[in-house]
C-alpha cells in the first residue's frame, strides 16, 4: 500500500515536472514581452510612409512583392525585415511602425499602445541629426529615442511604472543604424578633410552610445546592436570598381567602424552591469555569406533584383523597373538593400550564431539572462 502511494506520488511528481517543462517552452514568449526597433531603412517597417516630405520611401511596387500581403508596406525589401523576423523568433508579432499608431485615437481619446512592441526606425536616418537631410524628412536616431520616451510614459500609464519597467527591462531593443552616416562621410570630401576615418567613427559610436544611454535610462536592459554591413558589396557600390568587386576602401571603413563599436559596447556594459547585449558582426557574417552563397541557394551575389542598368543598380527600383523572377536566389533586392532570403540568414545568426558572429552572446542566450 505504502509502496503504491509512493509510486503514485512519484509518478505524479514526474508528471508535474513534465507539465512544468512543457509550460516552460510554451511560455518562452513571456521571456520577451516586446521588441522595440530603432534604425534606418534596413528595419523601417513603414514609418516614412507617414512623412509627406520624405524622399526615402518604398511604398510602391515591386517592394513587398513577397510580403504575406503581397503589397508594398514601406519596407525596403521584397518581404520581411530583420525586425519582423527577430520578433517572430521570440514568438511575437512584427512590431508596427510607431507613426501608424501615434495619431490613432480610441473613442475616448486615448492611444492604445501595442504591448508587444513598436518600430521607430526611419529610412535615411543616422546617428547624427543631419545625416539623411538630402533624402527629405526622416526621423533621426535622437528623435526615435525621444519617441520611445513618449511611449514609455504611455506604457507606465497603462501598466503602472513598476509593470512598465519590468516589461521594458525584459524586452529586446534592436538597433540597426550607421550606414547612412558612413555613406555621408565616405562620399563627402569636406567631411573627409575635416576628420580622419578614426575620428569620424569615434564620433559616430559615441553619438550612438549616448542614444543607448538614454534608452537605458528608460529601462532598456537587453540590446541587440548590429555592426555595419560590408556596404562596399552593395550593387550600387560595386559600380565604382573594376569587375564589380566590392569597394575595398568603403569596406575597410565599415570594418574599422565596427571594431570601435565593439569596444564602445564593452565600455557601455562595464558602466552598467545590469544590462546585456548581443553585438552582431554583420560585416564578417556578410562576407562569409558571399563566399558561401551557393550553399544557401543564393546564386546572384552582385546584381540587385529590382532596378535598371548595370547590376540593376544604376537606377532605383521603381514601379516600371524590371525585377527578377526568383528573389530567393538573390542576396540583394534593390541596389542597396538585401532580400528577405538574406535577412533570414542574418536573423538566424543573430539568434543562434556562434561567437564568430555574435558577442558576447547570441539572442537565445540573451533572453535567458
Ligand atoms: C479608454 O479606452 C481604453 C482602451 O479602449 C481603455 O483601456 C480605457 O479604460 C478607456 N478609458 C476611459 C476613461 O474610458
Ligand atoms: C539633435 O536633435 C535633437 C532634437 O531632436 C536636439 O535636442 C539635439 O540637441 C540635436 N543634437 C545635435 C548634436 O545637434
């Protein structure tokens, strides 16, 4: 009899533990309540659609051709962006553009903030306020951070300040910024006379650090920061070289910038021991991807898909442009922006990649800190 009870007890304990383990994996989404996204066209999910004076817009065909709705959304790609794909990885919906909810009021006049996150990114933006001014209006990184502070106040009103700070502290803050600052510097003889590359990249990373400090001040504790892509390998940059190779000087600038960014993030962490971050070495990952592209079914590494002229990169992707039949074989969709196929590989590496690409930890490790 005693034995039977013991058996029943231990088997129900086993059952209980199994149920708890199942709950553990089911409630994984709870480990990350929301994702908040900051940056440029790589992650702008449509904010610029709401800026009448923005020139950097992609709210027309053939952008979005492989998006679930098959419609243009303002995303500069054929389908989903890293911001959408990262959210999916942690079991959340892709965060909508902040400007799509900013002025949407309920009957009682209050704005309902989605609790699973928001996207503040804006095509053309940079860490410097003046970056992207030639592209008409856009939301600079500084303003994106200010927009988050508005959202933080609203979250506090809804969840209480304790609830908001708990939720925000467990949320992922994805930051993809700096390419436009880099391109402005690279292409400006004035700036290059004024600042050495090292001086300029130090200015960039210290501007970014103060923006990260502000987010930290609003309770952000889990950062996912992407280094610069090897922009010299974008179709439009390849036009400048013999045989359409990657532009070596621009690539060396990107790599040098990223080394400074790495140490800036180490510094940021050493000043705030209660934060965690994933730094993604986009540059190294991307060059490895180009070397092994065929293994991933990516057979076109140089030309864009949508555009015109050499490498489909002499003109923008426009509604009348020709475009490739199979986007899943192209690394780039337009003359500057990767395809969803490329972004999927990028996000896989951010979440589960080895130390070579993600330091000091990948996102799977980050969300269990
Ligand atoms: C206003 O609407 C929101 C969302 O519908 C609701 O949560 C809130 O309680 C409402 N406030 C008032 C004062 O009715
Ligand atoms: C950037 O713009 C913000 C306003 O959005 C302003 O507060 C800040 O001082 C500006 N920074 C610089 C360096 O001009």
